């Protein structure tokens, strides 16, 4: 039994000392699970042509401001510059923040930005798209159902991003590559 305990302690003490493991796995998990989810969502918000990055699609407004767009009978020209700025910034965020996390550049700030994005996305899903009227969509923690789209899934998303916020990007990142240069310049 002592041999088994010694083996256990040996293995897990090495894992505990491996500071690179958690942030590297968190970034890999983000890339594997959420990168294309957010990029595909961003693509649906782009307008036509090259200038579509500055002129979001009607679908972009419908995703972010569903009630406001419905109130103006889906005529985006009747919405304010505030609506345009939020939809445009949200669209850019769906491309830029995940890319920064995956390559490991400004990772902590990008992960914080993604957490904010997920909070806003969740509130929009609940209040803008009527998810609050459907308790199964919202879900509940500590129940016996693990697939509620809002509380359950997004808790895992946020936890993965919090690992990056707390631990950084890890050694396989541009943050780490640029870190020695920043120290030597000071």
C-alpha cells in the first residue's frame, strides 16, 4: 500500500509543479470547443463584401438587438449609431478575442474580454430572445440535467477562460515569447 501511495504522490506532485499544463490545456480546449463557434457566429453578422466588417448584416442586429430590430420592422437604418457600434464591436470581438487566446497574445485581457462577451451573450439570449421564458434553456445548477444551454454550458466556458486569466497563456504562446523582451527593455 505504501508503494501505491508513494507512486500516487510522485505522479501528482509532478503534475502540480507543471505550471504550463493548465493554461496550455485551457487554450487548447478553448480552440477545440469554442474557436469556430465564435468565428462562425461572427461570420453571420458580417455584411456583404469587403466593407461588411463595417456594415453588419440584418442578422447581426437580430442576434444582438432582436427586440429593437423588430420594433423598427427590421429596417436597420432606423436604429441608432449606438446599435451599429455595439453590433460592429461584437462582431469584431468574435474574431479578434478568440484569435488572441489561441495564439496566446494578450491572453489574460482577451480571456477577460471573452468572459464579458459570454455574459452579454447570455443576457441577450435570456432577455432579448426570450430564453428567460423557457427555464430549460436557462437551466439550474445542482440539478440532475447537465445540458442546459445557458448556466451549465457557459459555466464551463467561463471556467476555461478563468484558468487563462489566472495562470496566463502558458509557455507555448506569444505572451511568453515576448515576455523576455519586455523585461530587458525596462
